[in-house]
DNA sequence: CAGCTAAGTTAGTTGGGCTAAGTATGACCG
DNA sequence: CGGTCATACTTAGCCCAACTAACTTAGCTG
C-alpha cells in the first residue's frame, strides 16, 4: 500500500505505468522535502537564484519560468532582496521593467547550497549499483520530456 | 541553462548523474505544480487521503508517513474533517490516540482525483515511444530506492 | 499517588501560492 | 499631440502548509 518500492516494471502500458510513475513521484516529493528542510534557503528561493546564475532577468521571465504569477515572484524577490542575495535594477530601454540579478553573496549562497544538494544526492546515488545508475541515467531524458506537451 | 531536456546520459558517474537528477527533479516539481493546481483537493490532502485508503490510521502514523510534525497533520485533518472527507475516531485500547478514517465521500473524492491524475499522466506517457516507456518503467524501481538510506 | 512520558491540540509565525486592484510607462491612433 | 489601451510591476488581502512552543489529557511506573 502506498509503497512505491515494487512498481512491477516490464509492463509498458501507459495506464499501468502511470500508476507506478504517480507512486514514485510521491516518493520523490517526500524525499525532496526531507532533504531541503532546514537549508539556508528554501527550495523555491534556491530555484530562483538558479535562474539568475547566467545574468539579470526580468520579473515576467522569472515568473513564467517558475510557473507562478507575477505577484508571487514579486514577494519572492522582495524576500531575497531583503536577505541581500539579489538586487533589483532597471532596463534602460523600458522604464516599466525591473531586472533582478545575483549579488556576490547571492552567488556564493547559490553555489554553497548547490554543492550541498549535489553531495547529498551523490551519496544516495553511490549506494546504487553501476547497472542501476545506468538505468537511471537512461531514463532522465525521458523524464525531462514529460509534460512538455 | 536550467533546462533539463539534455542531461547527457551515458555517464553513470555519481557526481555527474546527481546534477542531471537534480535538474530533472526540478522539472518534475514544476510539472506536478501545474497539474495539481486548481484540483478539488490540494496535493497534500490527496496524499493524506491516500494513506487512509486501507483503513483507519492514527495521527502519529500519518505525520510520520508524510514527514511532517504532528501539529501540521492536526490542521490538515481538521480541514479534511470540515470538508466531510474524513472522520476522527478513538482507540478503545488507549484514550490518548485519535484515529482517522475516510468517509464515503472521502473515498469517492480520493478515487475521482486519482482517476484524473492517472489519466493526465497517462496522456503524457502515451506521447512517448514504446521504447521510452520501457526505459522509464525500468527506472522506477531505482527511483523508488533513492533516499531509502 | 507523584511524577514522568506519550498523543494530540492550540496558538502564533513564516513561506508560498492565488486574485483583484492600483500605478506608471509605453504604444498606438485619430 | 492628446486620449486610450496595453504592459510590467507592486500592493493588499486571502488561503494552504510547514514550523516551534506551550497546553491538555491519558498512560505508566516507582
């Protein structure tokens, strides 16, 4: 019951597969919750910082990328700004748009949190067999395709 | 940047793999958010209802299973009770414990939401090739093992 | 029975999402 | 060139979901 450890593969029927995927998704969500609790930034904040790694972005871009409404992103950025992790700027070509970019501290925090997360995930992955890791690696592109309708 | 569609598999090194998994996890979280928004129960409520499918459970069990503190589960169950989806009971052997079980309406709601979710996921899966579905099915047991340290 | 432990609840705070409404700037058109 | 519409954000107010601290009630144990 509600245990995703035996999804019985070998059956590639979409209906049956959907139930297995659903159970695994639930498991992964719980896993994520546990591994991100108590970090110096929440998982949402971490995700937003990640969007800023390549340079300044506008509010609308950020909201769209994270699938939230603009007001939600405004509040999110307010918090990050208060924490000194990002800074707002202006677009010289259009006075309506606000840009957001990482501060030095923000970039440092991003990298630190990323290192920690990757390390923790790496530990879990090391517990797998080589064969299992290959299986997982092969499935990543498929998972990435999901929902790109 | 931040696009998980090209995780470059074939490399089963834990470190490299961890980054790919991390990116895909982020993608799946966004996907989940989009597909569960505006449903008749939130994804948390749905998860709790799912825990009750096999029969009554105690508060502590539920909190533990969902990796939340007891007060969080109390509030959660309060809402579900107000909505008429679950009912509280008592343990005859220990007057301290409260049990929680599905009402008829709760069970109906659970099944309806599950059908909807499975159906939506099934659509995504149908868009994949047979080969991709097999790859995904093979990876499910591996994903389920993650975090079972 | 006194005192500790265990199970839940209540209260208060924070984060994160939403809609509705407001402000300011750009764009377009008569 | 001025009025109107559209765009980019922000503000305000709501709900859900997580947390800790503190309280109540019930069981357990010396």
